[in-house]
C-alpha cells in the first residue's frame, strides 16, 4: 500500500496530515549493508538472529569482552551457515578497533547501559549509523552530546525501541490517526514487568534461579541490578515513552515541557532475595530505586502523560498503556476500547479484537509473515527492519536522535525530581525549536520505515 492510499483511508488528525519529506541524506542507496555489533549478550544475539535471516545484511564484525557471549554468537553463525564475523575482545574499549573497519555501514549497540553513550559517540565519529538499544546516556549532558554529535557528523542515531512497533500499539496509532479517539488528551504507559528473576540469578541459569548479581551472575544481573541499588528514578522509561512519542507527535509539532516524579519505598528486591535465600547478604542491601516510580509529563499542546516504572514486585506483565481522547480510549491492561457512539453499549468496554482486526496497521498486514517467530511477538523484526531500511536507503531513521534522547533523558530528569523532593524539571528542547515545524514520519505507510 502506498502512503497516499493509507492516508486516504480515513480522517487523519491535523498533526499527522502533513507528511514526511524524509530527505535522503546521501545519494546512493545500497542493496546490501555491512553491520558491526557491540555487545552480543542476550539482546545482541537476538539482533544477530534477525541479521542472519536476511540476505541484505552481512555481519562482518562483533565485539564483546566476554568469551561466553562470543561462543554463543559463533554458534549462531555456524547454525545459519554464514561466515564467522571478525571478533574484537579483550578489553572494554575493544570496540574502537571494530569501528576502524571502513566498510561497516552501521553499528548495533547492545552492551550494558553505562557504555552506550561513548560507544555511540565514537561510532558516529567513525561515520557509522547507530542503532542503539534502550538507554541513550546516563546524564543530561550525555544526551545533549549525542544530539550534538549526530548533528555534527550527520550520522543518524536510532534507539531500537521495539514497543513502538508492537502490533496493538500500532493499531492504536492507526486508529488515532484516523480520528477515532478524537483529540488526544492523556496517555499512560510504562515498564511494568516483574524483573526479579532477571535481576538475580545463580550464574548458570539466565532467569529465575538464584539471588546473585554482579560478577558471579549471568547477563543483565551482571550489571543492571547495580542501577537499582544506585539510582532512584524511572530507570527504563522508553517502553512507555516510545509509543507516546508517536501518538502525541512529540518533537514533531508537540514536545514534552516538564515532568515531576514520585518514588515509592523500595522493598521488592530485598523481599525477593529473602524469600529465596533467607539471610542472604543481598536481602540486606539498601536498594535505592523505589518499587513503583511514577512520572507525570506535560506536553506543549496540553496533553498529559503518566509513566510508570514497576519492575521489583510480583505482577503479571503489562506496559499499562492508555490512549484517551475526546471520543474514546484504549486501555491495554483490560484489553479494551471504548469509542463514543460506536462501541456496542454506551459506557461499556468493547474487547479489542474486532477493533484491532479492522485497524491493523498496514505495516503489520504486509509483513506479519516475516515477523512471525521474531522476538517479543514479532515487534523485534520491525524495529530491526526499520533501522536496516534506513541504512540501505541512506535516509534518516524513523526514530531519530531527538526522539531517542527525549525518551531516555526521562531517567536523569526523574532522578533529579525525586532527589529534590518531587520538584518539577524543565524538559530540554533538544530540537532547539525545530519541533514546531518537524513532521511525524513514523510508520505513515507500509514501507517499513
Ligand atoms: N528492547 C528490549 O526488549 C530489550 C530486551 C533486552 C535487553 N534490552 C537492552 O539490550 C541491552 C543489552 O542487554 P542484554 O539483555 O543483552 O544484556 P547482556 O548482559 O545479556 O549482554 C550484554 C553484553 O554486552 C557485553 N559487554 C559488556 N561490556 C561491553 C563493552 N564495553 N563492549 C562491548 N560489549 C560489552 C557483555 O559481555 C554482554 O555479552 C541493554 O540496553 C538492555 O536494556 C532491550
């Protein structure tokens, strides 16, 4: 389906009507691109699987200081019958040598959070597109540096926020663009996921066994748990904020103006350790990160956003989305939609199935077979594909550096708000006024970008 046909399908809200001149950055499109990977732990290897399935990608180099990660990674190449990539290892900055490989077009970064900023800055200086896993930087200054470096080098930077491509999230985007919810008023979302079995393990099983973290543990328990000890704020805002950016046209006719955050007491992680291993030293630690961190954000156009970080308590998974306008709303916790005068019964929820079938996003309709089997219900295929297509077409990425830092900077801002007794924090305008005239370019059609 062409962009024009998709737009014709319904009444599109004013904000999204003016469509994308996604200017080509460079002249020559590429049929095939070469990728380098920094960090091939669980997530990096999931992106490796995506790459190995495609004929338009050659993974030429990987970097990881940990032999166990490299070993699993090699097995993936052998199984796929593809040539082994060049390996860089031995130190935390071994990635710098990988960046020296001229023929690499783009870098996928899936290392621990504390390394993303410097690795991305170096990659852009080396002339590479950057596709970086969630969390762009740690401090406010680092987020500004990423913007400045992308502007200076002309290299696109994309946070690989997969939830932007979740099927229901995109169906709701389609519905909102067709005016079903009326004028949008309020959004909710967050990271609400019991991560206790990820934040601790026994050094042998990835999930659900043991109460160790740090050097004696595996995968994210090696490094991520320390953030829960050291920082009190919304330390993972992007799963909720990413989709809201698209619904509310943030940085594209709208922007976040200020936020305030609240943090509950922190009991969940210690209670988990105590239950599994009574008396263990890790049950006595002072975890700084509140169990439920709630952040409220104002938008320039008058909408409000509520984000939640809730990963330390027993709870079923739900990102808690709510998209609400003058004519109706979607809430994903109870999988329900209500549209005034269109829902079956007045003031009663409809199930989402019929609505989502009718308003399935054209991108999902076109590529659902390819996405089948990809991580997180298929959305991982879409986010990876969007990045790869931008590199091949030598275009700006659909989630660009401004969008990326806007999602990620919520962490240091929320931290500061909490540290100052819930004081409001001004949201930086990373676009320096360009948000007024920039247009939303995200998934306007089924082209994959
Ligand atoms: N979007 C999602 O759904 C999703 C899911 C899981 C993880 N993630 C993100 O992916 C990233 C990686 O998470 P993970 O689960 O793969 O963690 P992981 O611990 O399994 O993997 C991290 C890898 O990075 C390597 N590493 C450490 N320091 C490095 C360095 N200086 N240079 C290169 N490699 C280095 C480690 O040895 C390890 O192999 C994080 O940002 C995480 O938040 C996103």
